[in-house]
C-alpha cells in the first residue's frame, strides 16, 4: 500500500522519495504516531511499524543515513507556533496533525526527479557491466563507478554527484558490499528493474509511441535488437526490438559449455522459433479451446506434401501436428511446453516428474530431432513462414 498523498505532500521532499521513507520521516521528525499514520493509510499499525523499522535499520548505510538526515532537516521547523503567534488563533488539532505543516528551507538542495532519471539511466547502465561497482568515501563530493578487468586493473568509467548516489541508495537501487572509509556498492535487482523501465520510457519517447503503457511491464523483459527483412522494401533490412527473456529457448541459448560453445546451436534456436511461429499462426493458443492430446497421436490428415503446400492456420496446424508426431511423446511434450507455451524448464520438469536440471538436456535432444525433421521434410530453408 502506497503512502497517503497527504503525508507525502506535507513533506518538502522531491517526488522520487519512496512513500515508506515519507512515513519514516513523518513519524521520526514530525512526531506523528504510528497509529495516526495507520489510520490515514488505511492499514494496520504493524504494517507501518515494519516499514519504519526497515528504514531505521538501513541507516547503517552511509548514503541512506545522509539522505534521511538531509530530508529530516527539512522537517525540523514546524510553523504552527509561528502561525499562532502571528495570528493569535489557537487550535485543538492534535500535535501530530499540526506538525504536518512544515517550513521549507530553500537553501537545502536535493536531487530532483529530472536529474535522477537522467543520471539513473546513465549510471545504472554502467553498473550492470561485469565487475562494475560504485565507490564513495567520507568527504567526497563525487562518487565513482569503477570496473575491474580480467587482468586485475581497475578503470573509472563514470562519476556522479553525491546527492544522486544518496537517491540511488534511498530508493534501494544500490546496496552496500563493503563499508569502511571507502564504501562499495553494487546494483540491486530493484536497480536493474528501474533501468529497464527508464530504457523503455526512452524508447517510447524516441519512437513517438502515444499509447498508454504499463510502467512496470518492461522491467520483466531482457530487451535486445536484431535485423529482419523489411516486407515493404524487398532486399532491405530493418532493426526491431524484441524480448530475449520471453522464450526459454533463447535464454538457454545464451549459456555456454565448458569449451565456450553455445549450449544451443543457432539452427536449434531457429527450429524452435519456426515451431512457435507455426503454433501462433495456427491460433492454437490457450485462448482457443483445444484437446492437446490429439496433436501427439496419429490420425493427422494429409502427408508431408500437403502440409508443405497448405497455407493459413490450417496448414500451420498440420505442420505443428506433423512435427509433434515425428518427435513422439516426451520430446513432443517438451518442445510444446517450452517452445510454444513458453513454459520454464523448472516448471516443465516438475510437470513431467523429471529430475532437476534434466530438462535442458531433453530440450536439446528434442530440438535436434525437430531441426532434422524440418530439413528432411521441407529441405534446408524450405517452407518458411511469411
């Protein structure tokens, strides 16, 4: 449950400050009781207490402690006494509620939302590199991003203001790895998710996409770009963006054996994507009521020649059925779940009652059989879709 707008608006803090941090400051600096906060938020007092305690424990982080101290300094001058002295009006409002009105100190400078988004996209992208860390020391106005190479040499690849680093720590985008005179930080899972949202927002702004997008959808993807043939301009290729994490096969293809070769060869990945394209073209998804058992048994109408020349959903349905029948039970189930339903390897192993970490071996064997089926039935590069 997010913080109440009344609490957040009462704090002279930027919009990027997490709601739980606003609750912490409202309790510790403004004196608002936990039960009063819970009534305003519409939740149980224990929920508010856990949020406040979490930020209290995080004050061991020097950047978090500096950020909370900085924000707390903006909350230490209530205006209720000044207003009563000037106006002569008394009020029976509770103390906690009166302290919700706070003097803002204009001389205090904090990282604003625009700077945080700009620096976040630049610095978090650097922190995702292998061996990258963020270091900062007491008294330093700047923080540095260092990267250690395989030969042991350390290179500085970016610098940022201390106020930006404080915002990163307060939003839990970075976490302490080693503390001391020089504190070391690494990017967290929340930081990686925030970077994906920033990159997705920049991509929408660049392409001029006007439709409303869900702000947290892009953080679950692993986006990359590739070149495909342009349908409108034959002979030319255009660059498209796709989600590599959407297919378990693509994720598994990035793994490498001990000798450095990819676990799944490119022709195996192409066979998996070919089956998935037929599956989508055949409109055999979960939204269409189908009996999946009949695709793994005999009785499919038409032979290879018919399946090769048939077009549209019917032809794609026959090609999928022919491929699954050639693979047989077990291997056919594996490619159907992983390539078509995009089911993870662990979930498939559990459904099939297989031992752990055996699914990737079975999947590779199934894709080998599938690639041989396409080559024997249609020829190399034959019966392509589109």
